[in-house]
C-alpha cells in the first residue's frame, strides 16, 4: 500500500512542473516577470509587454509532452490561438485597427515628411546585410532585419513566413525595442544633431479637408499595392481601417476596428507570441544575436531618419527647414517615436511643439515598413 | 493649373508605363514541342498527336487570346498592315475563349490539324508540313513572338525539343533571326505542361545567396522601391495641396470679391495656420473652462470611519439590468 502511494506520488511529480523544470524555464519565467514589471511599473508599452510577459510565463511552465497543453502541441488551446500568428492573420487585423486610429492629416498637410519614413527603412536592410555577414540565411536575415521597422505586427507577419522558428525571438525583440523607444532614440538624436538644428521651428501644418482625408487611403492603396502586391494584407487593412475612420459614415465599424477588434487581437497575439518563447526553442545563441541585430537595426533606422532630414535641409529654403529631431519618427512606432521628438525638442526650446510635425514621418513609417515587408516577401518568400 | 496637369500626367504616365511593362505577349515562348508522339502525352480524346507547349516567362498574367500559331509565316508582313488579310493556314487562338496564362505557367496546344476538336487543337500538323518550324505571332499579326526551328529528324524521333532553360533566349540573336548555341536542344525527358529543367533546382534562397552574397543589391533595390512608393504618395499629396489651395482661393474670391487682391498676395498656408491656431486656442480655452467646473458633490465629508466598507457587491446600481444601448 505504502509502495503504491509512493509510486503514485512520484508519478504525479513527474507530470508536474517541478519534475520537468530546467534552468532555461526559470530564466524565461524571470524574463516574463521583468516584462510585466516594465509594463506595470515603468509603463513601457503596457498593452504589449503585459500580455507578452504573461505569455512567456505560460509558455515556460514545464510539462511533459503529449498532454496537449503547449503552444506547439497540435490540438491544444494555445496551439489554436497561435494559429493566427503562424498563418499571419493577426497582424493584418491589428493593421486594420491602426488604420482606424491613425490620423494622416500631418502627412497630408506636409507631404515632404513622407520621405523621412522611407529613409528610416534603411535600418531594415542594413540589419539584413549584417545578418547575412553573420551567417544567417537570406530568409532569416530578412526576418531579423524587419525588427528595424519598429513594427511588431509586421515583424510577426514577416517572421511567420520567412523564419517561423525564429518568430518568438524576433517578436519579443521587436516589441521590446518598441517599448524602449524613449530610451534608445534620444542619445542617437543628440549625437547626430547640433544645438542650432534642434531649435529649428517648423511651419505650422495647414488644415486638411475632409475630402482629402477620404481620398488619401483610397489613392494610397492603389499606388502602393500596385507597386508591391505582396504587402497587400498589411497595406490593404491599414488603408481600409483609415477609410472607415475618415469616411464619416462608418463610425460604428471604425470604433469596432479601433476598439474591440484591435484589443482582442492584441491580447491574443501578445499572449501567444509570449507563449511561443519556450526555453527549449528560445534560449539559443541565435536568439542573443537576434536581439543584438534588432538593436543595431533600430539604431540605424533612427540614425537614417535623422541624417536624411539633415541632408534634405540642404535643399530647403530658410523657413521651410525641417527640425532633424523629427527624423527618429521615421520608424513606425506610433506614436511613441513622435512623442520622443516632442520631448527632445522641448528640452532645447520649451515653446517648440514638434509632436504634430513628427506624426507625419511616424505614420509614413507605418506605410514604409509595410512596403518594405512586401518587398522582403517578394524577394525571399 | 500647369503644375496640376504636370503631376496628373506624371502619375498617369507612371501607371501606363508600369501597366505596359506588366502585361505583354512578348513574354511568351514556344517552350517545348513533340511531333512523333507514339505513346506519350494524350489529348482529351486519348489520341497521341503532336503538341507544343507555350510558356509565360513573366511574373504576371498574360492574355494570349487572338494570337496565332503556325508552321508557315508566309504573309506575315502583309497581314500586319492595315486591312491586311490573315493567311488561312494560321491558327488563331479563339477570341471567344478568354485565355489568360498565369505567371510562369504552361499551356499545351495539340498540332493535329483538327480545329473542330476544341480551342486547343490547331488547323495544321507539323508532321505533314513542308517547313520545319513552329511560330507564335501576336494578335495584331504584326510581330513574331517566338519561333522554334526544329531538326527534321524530330518528325521520326519520339523525343521532345525545346528550350534547355525554360523560355530563356538571347533577345539580340532572336531579333537577328539567329539562336545562341545550345539554347534549343533535344530534351532528356518530355515534360508537357511543366518545366523543361528536370535537374534538381537551386532554391530561390540559394540563388539569392549566390547572386547577391552580401545582400547589397537587394538592399539597394528595396530602398529604391520603398522610396518610389512613398514618392508616388508624395506626388499625390502635392496634387491634394494644389487642389485645396485652388479651391480655397476660389471660395475666398467668391465670398469677398473686394478682397481678392489682398488674399492673392498672402500665403494661404499662413491663413490656414492662423485659423488652425485660433481654433486650437478656442478649444483649449473651452477645455480649461469646462475642466474647472464641478458637479455638485452629494457625498458627506466626515472624519468618522464609514459604518460599512465599500464593496461593489453591495452596490445596488450594478445589480440592476441596464437599458440596451441603441
């Protein structure tokens, strides 16, 4: 009887998390807790870091295989939820919400700012080249490079197609750097600008008519999707969401897209991407390299945006010049990157409000990173 | 208006150019053919007849409706002229059948001299022909899209003949009526409706790694495409700006005819900016005004401990059913 009891207890223990725990699981759980702490205490992108952090904890609870509980086990609940990440249909739904939340007025009123959004995409391709030199395959390099777009959904969309085995590391890296925009970008901006440039005042944007706002998404989808059809899932949803917002007659749909839909998908994508970082898949030297390359990509993207503005200013007349502190906003971390421009600008001139000017390149960055993602797919997929 | 027309023309030209490059019958090739078909590929009636495979080398759909297949190009120059007569021995791919070839796809035509058997059966048979070539001619009968000259022995050999690499030909040599050595050859395997390259294929990724080992080429092309896409949007927004400015000027001119001269001299951007600032100032003032107002508070301020701690479970309001929102 005692023997049976002992055996039963040992068998139960072998099924429990304690019996299967490794150092890897503990490290990952700690990372998950740090994410949650950063989200709650520091309020760095809490809407993303809290679900991802909790997902990391869920994904790293040790268990024996075959119980249909893990995210990679066919038939498990988490596996079903993860399906939207694997097949890439969560990111376009998030883009629908982003479109329904984004006001493109700043871009429409000052079109030249759109070019900053294009220049900042250089970070993606610089990281691609570096990843190739470090021995990654072209598909893996493309998936790593997209971190420089500072766009979580795009990073997931691309990595799910080009390098599914690296998706967890790429998504966590992308979202981490997005959350750390206020920490990463300011030193680069200060390094690359002079005190005189930081106080440049830009002309206030003109008022944008309703007709322009309605026409903008329709013409943009025609122009961009014809050029890069592979970017259609992201670009199509982005501009569709924006049309819902701007048309003025589909307020309910716009509210649903920018509210419940984006909230539900954010919860699911955050949780499942977090859960996909199982220690056995995640704790590898390649993941560390992905984090390093992601940071490099982010730095280059920020620097490209700032340097492009400085270059662009050479051709602009006095009074029309652009403050290079909005160059960092060319990455598509909306609106954090634009907020960084404002904060940095006000450190040197408290009456200089750069937020709305920075929103131009910031939303251009969203379009630019979706286009860049489409190009990567057409080359590599 | 001049500037406006310039931008419109630029966008239209861009679309026209890309559309022209996008879809073209010039991308079609007579990729593979077989004449002595003893027991290989059969048509829909189970017959083993000569066949030719057309390959769309492009990465987009091509419409081949109305193009001609023939074993005798005599009369090409005359047919292409205005009012020119199409020779009777040319087989026209039926115009009532919309034939679109998807990107990198193959299409088989049976050269059995039996056009009544269906749209994929031609009105000539190379086994009976005096010439030894097959030609594909454009739908306007002006251009020779591709022509494969085959060895006469092919009529007695049960083998297929065609491009060694799918549809790859030297354009300069073809224009001069010649072929690069080794471009066309007897194929090791007959592969109707599939690639002639039967050797293990190098993957897209490996090819990219081979052609562009450092990724610089791809990075440059990609950045060029990103800039092109956003420059196109920039041009569109410039048109917006121009049209809006014109419309503003027009409406102002109609509203205040006596001030037209003054308005024309002033920069419209400044006018809009002032208006926007005024609107923002009014908005801030109203926000501050309403933000500082308070409702009358119903609570009682006391230093005594509350008799009962607050709990939402005891809140009557939450236990009542709410009216549905419309």
